[in-house]
């Protein structure tokens, strides 16, 4: 029975060899790890020891560098102090050099100015000498011209004296001629006044005391209504009849007045103050002038010489009566005839 039990046990799976193998593997691994650790510890301790030595060496070098740096700082301070001293010395030297340069420039400028003044004075002296020579030449020329002028003045004075003598004679002759001329003019004026008086007297006889025709001073006056229609410059039939008689009197006068007496019959046109504005007559100037010209042309057509006639227009600017009444307006609308000299 035991045998059968042992057989049953043996016939089952046997784990022990595998366990032993696993244990042995683990032990070997552990030993290997301890060995690796020991080796690593050895190398690490060696490295640490080397690093400590290097660190000590670095500390020594740092101490040396610190000492050198302290020495360098003290040297730098001394160098900066020396540099400041040298800079102050350099500034002082520069100021001295600037002062010396200024003094040298002033001295050179003074020397140059003195030389320039001397040159300028020399040039001025030369120019003045040249001007003096030219002035002397001009003075000589002027003296010659003055002498020539004096000779001319002497000749002119002699001519003036001779002319004054002649002028005295001429003045007497001119005064005599003036008196004669004034006398002749007065005689002509008297003759013309006499002919004017005769002419107006004859006109009075011819025209009589007709309404619209009158004598005002030295003028014979026709009212415009006698010769023209309102606003027109054409002579109406009644006016032509009056002017025919006037033309006959003027032609008789031309035969009676000697040709030596210059005379004209002036025909003046006048309007009232009321303005006229038409296509034919833009203003009273045109209307008064056109009426005067119409009378002159009609007299010429009746045989009066044009050289003895003058036409003038005065518009409304020569009234013979003030005011704007109908009578004043009528009297100011007129044609005046005046016998006068030329």
C-alpha cells in the first residue's frame, strides 16, 4: 500500500529542481549585483577623491585669483588716480595752448592788419596822386574853357548892347503900331457896332412886332414855336417865311459891310429844362444843336455866305428866365441871332 502511495507521489509533477535552479539563478544575480555595486562604489569613491583634490586645487586657484584681483584693483585705483592727474594736467596744458594760440593769432592779426593798412595807405596815396594829376589836368582844361567863355561873353555883351539899342527903336515902333492897331480895332468895333445897330433896326422894320420875335440886348430872339414844331428840328412853313426875310436882310448886310471887317452871324439853339429823350434826339444838346444847324442851312440855301454863319447848341444850360412856369419854359425855348466879330 505504501509502495502504491509512493508511486502515486512520484507519478506527480516534481517542482524542486526548478526551484533550486531559480534560487541558484537569483543567488548568482545577487552576487553579480553586489559585485557590480562594489565595483561602482570603488570607482565612485575614486572619482570623488579625485574631485575633492580638484576642488581643493580650484579653491587654491580661486584664492590666488582673489589675491591677484585685489592687487589689480589697487593698481587700477592708482592708475585712475594717475589718469585723473594726467587729465587735469592735460586740461591745464590745453588752456595754456589756447591762450597762447589766441595771443599768437592776435599778434599775427595785428601784424597782418598793420601790413594791410600800410598797403592800403600806399594804394590810397597812389590813387590820390593819380587823382591829383587828373584834377590838375581838368583844372587846366577848365581854365582854358573859362577863358574861351569869357571871350564869348564879351562878344555876347557887345551884341546885347547893340540889340538893346535896336530894341529901344523897335519898342517905340511897336508901341506906335500897338496904338494904331488898337485904334483900328476900335474903329472896326465901332463900325461893326454901327452895322449891328443898322442890322437889328432893319430886322425890326422887316419883322415888326410879331409875337414870338423880340430883341434881348445885342441878340435877336425867335421863340422856337415860331420856327419849329414841338420836339422837332425841321423848320415849319411859317418859320421859313420869317427866315426868308431874315436871309434877305443878311445878304444886304453882306454887301454893305466892307470885307476888311471880320464878322459872323451866330445862330444859338436853346431848350427849356424839360429833358427830351428820343431815338433822334437823346438829349436837349442834340435838339438845340440840330435846330441851330437847320436855321444855318436854310439861310445858306437862301444865299447867305457860309463863312458868315456859325451854329451852336446850348441845351437847357443858358436860360434867360428862371423858374418852371409855362411862360418861363416858353421864353427859354428859343433861337438867338447875334452879329459878332470872328
